[in-house]
């Protein structure tokens, strides 16, 4: 077990050292910070020695000028210590913030280039935690932990060395009683923090019960569950009390830890007084000894804290490095598709089979084959869960088919870079996502750097300009988080304006008009009709009335194509799924 633990620690340290590559650009200024740390630590070590010297000089009845000389040396020491501590702190804060900014940027740059299959298996909160919580753990560790460790080692070894040179007898006596007491105090503090954390967790859970029951008081009363909730709250608050009482035992026992420190220091002074009486030690040296003993005790306890911090840092580093080991998509910045990757708009699916990596047991698409000619509008219809949106995800190269092939203009989609394909496509979805900025920023997302005239033209064609200019701030109106300040129809038209500004070769509409009122649907449908003109369009439809004029309708059920043809052809099939779905919708 010991060997395994040792291997885990060394492996964790190796992982942590990988993060130090982000510190490399600032290594020389960091080395200057370490030098200042050594100077300030050395100055701290000199302070008790000269205090003791001053006491000895006073005991010997020396002239006041000698005492003043020592006083000036002490003043120089404390001023030196303060200046170098200030410089060291400034440097470490600079290096830490620069390094953390590099780590955050690297993690985010990596995260945003990961494939959709990765995001399908992770929660947003967990990923956000990597950039916020895990990097924050590094904030006080990537430089401060190393600095604290060096400072503590220097003060402990330097202090013991000076003490051994003064009196090895008293030093050995001190080492036998003070360090164990310091470690004892540290472990006591850990136990108190553990119980305090547990109590806080129980309090948070009890507060959640109060919040939920008061928010849902109508349900509580409707189901006559008042006494059930009373019992639930009583149980949780009893747990808070029990945990607090256990933690209280350790808090009360702190008195004995303090007593132990007083006894330890008293024993050092007692032993030192005996050595003074034998003429083996000066009283000033004993004075220095007592201060050094306090230094050593404090730094030993501090080293245990540094070790704990180091373990948390290793855990955070491992989480970040696991994320950075995930393979990314090959994304090009400011990409303009070269002529050999320019799409003309012809799409072919050949015997495509697909399963989501997160659900390998479920075949989502099976033996799917169809073709869309350049400039055609093709609709994909079928029951919920049939695999319609998966076809859109495959077209956008969010995933690759497990079997079969997807062709663009007769060439395999695998030959096309991801950016080349996506830069020539646009998608308008049912659940429109708008960023929390302005209307201008959301429309311009389709073509960053677009002029105001281009943005207004796109908004006009999307039937959005009338409502945009009715706002006091017009294009600079803030839409709020996820576009909450706008209605569903307004959000849809901004998404259409965004797609129009991009001017894609291939357009994907994923149930873009469902869940809108009739007036909003009319305005959105008019805008979509303009957007569809002159380009290849794949329309995933829930409302079948919106796709009657499509050049081809493909009906999919349980991952298979069961019918395809025009509206009239499919309606003439008496037992067809399309006809039954259409009749079902119109009889509602």
C-alpha cells in the first residue's frame, strides 16, 4: 500500500509539473521572486538572533551606544525584510495571474474545439467547474505553494542550524517536544474544519428543504404533506446539531493544545534557565531560542497545510489535464473555403448507419439513402425520435457515420475539413439560442465584421427590422440571457437574419416554425421562404403543412426511410405513414 501511495503521489506531481509549462515565459521574473523570497526569509532568521544579542549586551552593562548599534541593525533587518517581501509578493502575483490567464485561455480554446460527441456526455456545470473552480484552486498554489514550501524549509533548517551553533543541548531538547506539538495542533485543526464543513453541508440541505417547500407550498398542502415535510426538516436539523456537537468536542479540546504549547515553551525556558545557571548559556541566547522555537513550530504546522494544498492542487491539475488530453476537431480560424472545398449544394446519403457514442446499443439511423440536388428544398418528416435531427448533425459533421457515406457534390464528406463544411452551411433551430449581448451582435454572429448596412439588410429580409427599429436602442438593444427580452417569433427572425447574413450554400431548418402563434408563424414563414430561395435546403418539419411545397419529402421512422416523394405522391399512398401523420395533425 505504501508503495502504491508513493507511486500515486509521484505521478500526481509529474502531472502538476506539466502545468508549469505555462509558467515558462515568466521563468526569469519568477526566479527573481524566489531570490527575493530567500532574502526576506534570511532577514526573518536574523531578527531573533540580534534581539538576543541586544539582551546579552544589556545584561553585561555595555555602553548605550552599543545597544543603539544593534537597534539600527535590527531596523535595517526589518526594513530589508519588508521591502523584499513586498517585491516577492508583487512578482508572484504578476506571474500567477499571467500564468492562470494562459491556462484559462488554453483550456477554453481546447474546450470549444472539442467534438459534439464530447459535449453529449458532459454537463455544462462540470465543464464550467474546470475553468472556474479547478483553475481557482491553482491560483494560490502554482507559485505560492512552492514559495511557502521553500520559505518554510529555509526558516526551519536555518533556525535549527543557528540554534545548534548556540546550544546543541537545548536545541535537541526543543526538537523533542515542540515539533510533535505543532503537528498535533495541525491535525486537530483539520478535524475541526472537517466537522465544520459537514455541518455547513447539512445546513445547506435544510435550507433547500425550506426553499422547496415554500416555493411548492400549494403542492405540499394539496397532498397534505405538512407533517411529512416537518419530519424531513427535523431530521436534517438534528443532523446539523449532531455534527456540531461532535465538532464541539474538538473545539473544546483546543484548550489542551494551547496548554501543550505553553508547557512546551515553559519546558524550553526551564531547560534554558538551568543551562544559564551552569554558565553554559546567556540569557539573550535563551530569548532568541524561545522566538526560534515559535518560528519552527509555526512553520512545521504550516508545512502540513502546504502538503494539503499541494494534494488539492494535484487533483485540480489532473482534472484539467484529463480535459486537455481529449482529442479536438481540426478547426481553422478566419477560414475561407479554397476552391477545391467549395460546396455547390448537392448532397447524397449512401447506406448511412449511425449510433451516438453515448448510446452505442441504440441504432439511430439504419441504411439511410437519399439525394438532394443543388437548389432543392427537401423536407425530413416523421414521428418524434425517428432520427430527423441526427441527419442534420451528420451533415454539419458534428459526428461521422458509423457505416456508409455522406457525399458533397459526389465527394466523401470525410475529405472535407470541418471548417470548410460548416462555413458554407447555416442552421435555424426551433429552440433559438441568442447570446446575452445586443441584437447587432447576435445577427453579426453569422458574419463577424459585417457592416451596419449588411446587418440591416439581413434584418429587413428576415422580417425583423420593423420590430428592431421600434426599440429605443434599435440594433443596440440588449436581448438578455438567451434572448429572454424577446418573444419566440422575434428570436426566430433574428436567427433567420443571422443565417441570411451568412448567405450559406446549404441551409438546415430544424422545426423552425413550431411552437409559434399564427401571426409570428406567418412572419417567420415569409422570412424563411426568402432564405430558402436559390440554395439547397434541408427542412426538418413537425408541422407538415409547412412542407407541402417541398421538392421532395423524406419520411423516416425508427431510423429508416419508409417513404419519399412529393406531397401529392405521398398523399396518394393510402397506407403511408406521411398520409396518416398529415390526417392526424389536421383532425386535432
